[in-house]
C-alpha cells in the first residue's frame, strides 16, 4: 500500500506542513512492513496468475471479465507495496521524489477504488443472475461486463484525481515526507504575504484546508467503503435469501456458496473497516487536533490490513472455482 494510505504520514489537516510522527513506536512500523511484504508476495503471485489464466487459458465470459478487472486493480496495487515498505523502513523518509510521490499515491488510490467497485459489480451481477434468470440468460454477456468495467475504471479515475492533485513532498531537516497538501502552490506562495498577527487570514486558511480535507476524506469513506459495502451486503443478502427459498442450501454441497459469500463480505469488512473508522474519526476532530494516541498507533496496522484484502481476492473469487484450478 502506498504511503498515501498511512494516515499518520499525512500530517494534521490544520498544519501547513506535516511533521514526522515520533509517537508511533518503531515496532508498529516493522509489523506494517511485514504485512506489506507478505501482501506483496502473495498478491503479485495470486493476481499475476489470475491475469495469465483469464487472459490466455480461459475463454472470455462474464466471470473472466470480472476476475481480469479485479486482478488488474489488485496487481499494481500490490506491486507498489515495496515502495511503501521502504518508506516505513526509512522512518517515513521519501527518497523517490515528487513525481513518484504523486504517481504511487495516485495509482494506489486509483487501484483501490477500481478493486472495490469491481467487487460491487461482481456482487450485483451474481444477485441479478439469481433474481432475474431469464433476463440474464438472454442479455447477460461479456460485452455488458466490459462496459460495466469501463464505468468502474472511469469512476475510479475521477475519485482518485484529488490524490494526484494534492499529493506533495516536504523537506524537514534531512527527511523528505510524502504527504497530502491541501494548499496549491499558488496558495502556499501567498502565505508568505500574510502577517503572523493576521488571525482572520490564518483562520480562513485553516478553514479552507479543513474543508478540503473533509470532502477529500468523505469521498474516500463513502466511495471506498460505505456505499460499496452496503451494495455488497444487500446483494449477497438477497442472493442468500433467494437460494434458501429454493432450498439450494439443503442439497449436497449447497452450503458452499453461503460460505464463500460470508467469507467475501467478512474479508471486505475486516480489512477495510479499521482504516475507514480511523479516517472518519480524523475528519470529526477539531481543526489541528491530533488523533488519540491509541488510534495513531493503530493506523499503520489498519493500512497494512486494508492492503491485505488485495491478496485475498484471488482466493475468494477465483481459486475456489474448480474450472479455474483446472486451467492452471
């Protein structure tokens, strides 16, 4: 996961620039590095296999389109994790420059949204197949899935644009921090013209940064967790009720779909809830007030746990399929 996902590296939304956070013990960074590297190894291997199998070993179907889109989102997401691990090892020092700061952060957010929204598309598709079987048999095809994936990636690009715009670097002593700067270069230059005693002007700057931080974070919480999880949960709830109504669960092996559905929803919730709960807490704090120490300590682990979801997806969505394993 890119440094953009570590909230403690972003600095307080009331500060002009971030500072290194010495409140987080070194051991927390080490644990996060281990999570990043494990996710990197499993995610690159798992998603790489999914891309290879769906592209070259299986005929194109609706499901292979979903799996390919999901792996395309998760693969670069996990591929960037060594940079985040290096950032942690170096004590939140970013030696890779401004361009890589913007690129890695923006791509991480882009692929996160693409991954989450693809999961939404998969859950809705499976619900539609069961609830509207006749329509699905006549109209559901790879072409429609490709259009849905194109919409997913378009929305992901739009939602990730603020990260590309606001990501910046700041030099503090011999340490370079990659952080989210909610002031443009022109606005930062204008700060030099403001007198220290001009409390009204500084209050306006704080309000501007707080507003941008709020909408920036809220769009991530809603678009990256609340709305997707609601749709996924409702879709699988409808699907489970429909399957139980047809007594499929009582057939031999019929409980397997329910176990898979429960695993999908549970993995999504467990991996992403801590991260977004911390982010929600941060946007509710008064301007300039730091996170409580307990949440600050938990933030690196929440980032690592969120990244872990990208290496679980191949297991939950593809490797459970006998046909996919046969094609390996």
